[in-house]
């Protein structure tokens, strides 16, 4: 039995479409490059801030695990009224041409009485084959769980790399057409990614836009296959945060987010995954939340443009919250 708690530094994860679960226990250390990582190494990034590696071997999980005693954290509650007011201010900023698109997030708090969190992670991996599934603990950010549908970068510098432009959200079985707002929002992300790739390497192939399903939600998606001529860490920091999680232009939208949101994003909208000096599997940390002794703090957001309707944008965050809520409510 492996006993873990809020005093330990660890990452337990399962990669998309895989059945094997891996574990790494060690120490989170801040890094400024990937090029000296000889072996596959877990990495974690806080939104628009520091990047950490977990100094511990990645091994196949074969033992039973218990995860208890998450540290307590307080986070401000984002009411529906507060979030909608923030959306309206953002729409106005877009109409006044101060920004083109901005992602606003909020925190949904869900009470719980769970004492061992590992069965929750097992339910998560049983519920979703797609996405990067994980549970982790970090001394600064606490205990988090999530399943991200969005690849930031995957592949190798020798054989080629992959990323994609993901935007817009609907229930998977919806027959409604994508709106002009959703199409434009996705176009912003696609154009940005293409530009960053061409500034750092060459584009091998770009797909048409198509619907990508992730559990009970679908998104507009476009795939990019490319080669790099610059260091991977340098490219990652240019690509991230993309307009899908921050906005356009980046500096102005980052400032707007700080002025409107009443919480710190911490590792929400950062990135998580594994990397060495040549290969990586990195995912944007979405559909995630922090575990505290009596509450889950679920971080959800959506893209706002001048064509947004405030109530619809709030409902999109409700849809996204169901990814984890549907699992939590089974416990």
C-alpha cells in the first residue's frame, strides 16, 4: 500500500486512450529549460508563471494507493451575478476594440465528505478514455485532480510535433450549428498557433476544422503537425498561454483577467504532462479542480468576444463543470 497525503509531492496519471496508470513521488523543483532532462520527467506549469519538474522516477502503478488529508485552501466564491458582470465588462472591452477575445474563469465550489481521494481518481479514469487524467499534490498549490481534453504539444523534435486549436463548447449530442461568434473565436486561436509555429519552425500539415468530442462536450478543433528549429522550452513559452486560455492580444487580456477575476488561477490553464530534451506530451490543465478537506474548487471558463451573450457564456461554464461534477457525484 502506498499512503500519500497533502504533505507529499506526487503525480499519478494516465495518458489519453491508454489503460496504464503511472506514479511519480519526489520533489517539485522550478526549471527554466527542458534540454537537460535526459529521462521522461513530469512537469507542471502555473498559469503564465513558473514551471516545475517532479524529481522522482516515473513507474507503473501496481500497488494499492490511499490519498488522504488534503491541505485546506480558501478561494473566493464566484457567484453567477459576479461572473455575468465580468462577462458584460469583457464584451464591452471587445466592442471598444481594447481586446479581441478574452477567457474569463470562475470557481464552482462543491462540498464533499470524501476522505480517500484515490477512488475518485479511479472513477475518473473509468469514466474518460480521452484526455490526460491525473491527481497530484504540490506544496504551493495543494492537491488537484483533472482530465484535460487539450494537447498543448506532443511528439518529438526528430519525428515532428503536434498541437491543435480548440475552442467553443457544446453538449456532445447537440445538433445546433456553431455560431459566428464560436467560429471567429476558434479562428483567433488557429491563426495565433500558425503564427507561433512559423516563427519557430515549419508547418508540415494543417487539418480542416472539425468537431472534436471529449466526453459529454464537443469543441471546434484544427490540428497542426510541425517541425521546430528553436528549443522546445522556448517554443512552449511562446505558444502558452494561447488565445484559447488567455485571449488576444496576450498582454492586454492578461491584465484584463487580473482586473476582472477575483481569484488566482494557480495551475488552472497552466500545462501538465511529461517531457525530456527531445520528446514531450504536454496538456493544457483544463477540466480540473483543487481538493480541500470539505470542498472541491472547480475552475471553469469560456472565451468572450464582442458577439458573446453573457447568459450563454455562463451556461458554457456550467457545461464544462459537469466533466468533474459527474464523477464527484458518483462517490
